[in-house]
C-alpha cells in the first residue's frame, strides 16, 4: 500500500518537478552551466560566433529589404505642393474660383430662398380674397412675401381702382425692377468658368515653353529638374483650371434653369391676377 502511494506520488509530482526545473533552473545548475561555458574551447566559441554572424546578417538584410512606409502629408500639404508647382497662373485661377463660389452662394440663397414661393398655394389664397372682394387682405398677403412674384402682384392689386392700362403699366414697371434681380450675376459664372479654362491653358503653354527651353539650353545636371518643373506647371494649371470651371458650369446651368422657371411663373400669374381683377370689377 505504501509502495503504491509512493509510486503515485512519483508519477504525479515527477513531471511537475521536471517542468518546474526546466522553467526555473536552480542556481547551482546555472552556475554549472556557466562553468561548462567557461571551460569551452576557443574552437567551440569560434564555431558559435560563426553560427551567430549569419543570423545577424540575415536580420540586417531583412531590415533593409523591409519597405518603409513613406511619410505623406495631409490634403492641405499635397494641395500646397500641387499649387506651388503650377506657377503664377494658379493664383489667377484661384481668384476666379473664389469669386465664382461667392456668386454661387448668393444666387442659391436668393433663387431657392428669397425668391422661392409656392405659386399654386399663393395664388389660390389671392384668388379667394379677390372673389370675396377683400383687396386689402390680398395686398396684406402679398406683403408677407419678399419674392418677385408677390411684389409684382402687389403692384397690380394696389392699382385695382385704375383702368386696365394702369394695372398693366404698374405690373410692367415692377417687373422691370424685379426681373433683373432674378437673372443678376448668373452670367458671370459662365464667364469665370471660360476664363479659368483659358488661364489654365495659358499656364500649360508657359510650362511647355519652360520644358522645351530646358531641353534645348539647360545644363545636363539641371535639365531633368527644369524639364520636370515645366511639365508640372503645364499639367497642374490645366487640371486646376478644369477643376475650377466644371463646377461653375454645372451650377450655372442649374441657376439658369431656376431663373427661367421663376420668370415664367411671373409672366403667367401676373396675367392671371389682371384677369381676375378685371372680372371682379365687371362683377361690381
């Protein structure tokens, strides 16, 4: 029985002790190993050194072969480099682009904000008030809006007691004042887009001239640098001119379509109001 227990203890604890010794060697073992290492022959030390040298060489080669990630700047640094390589023409294109942005913002706010009114609902309220004979109520309704359509209809309503000719003259006079507000500065967008493209092409020409001059007369050491600068100037100015022109042309088309729609609404509903006023006076 005792032998059996002893055998079990040996079987259970022997592997554990072996593993513990392997993981945590005793000081005596380490000292013994150090003595063995110290008694090693020079030949064995030389062999060990020779075996470790290729490993370090391989590691060095792996480090050299490992591609290092190129440190790149952000968008603004890349754009600054792109802008700087484009030369003087980039400043002119940038100026035209900023002017176009200001015009686009102002026109969008006016055409889709101030001048925007739901004509069907608005005219339904005006027609209902005219049928009821409440011209003052209709005028009050128009004064709540700042759109060109409401101001033209207000002019017609304020001349209700005049002749048809008087109402027509009042509508025409107010239309001459309001319609230019609808179409104001939209044509500048097309002009700025065309000029930006032309300035970009002009910068391209100057860049190509610089590149050809570098090929013809520059020193061999400076030829590649001057050639690269000339090509960069040519390509960058063309690209920036198109980047500036394309959005302005798109927004110009959108704003032109919106302005034409507002003008058509003014023509249609101003005539409608004059006919309603004429029918109301005949009924009186």
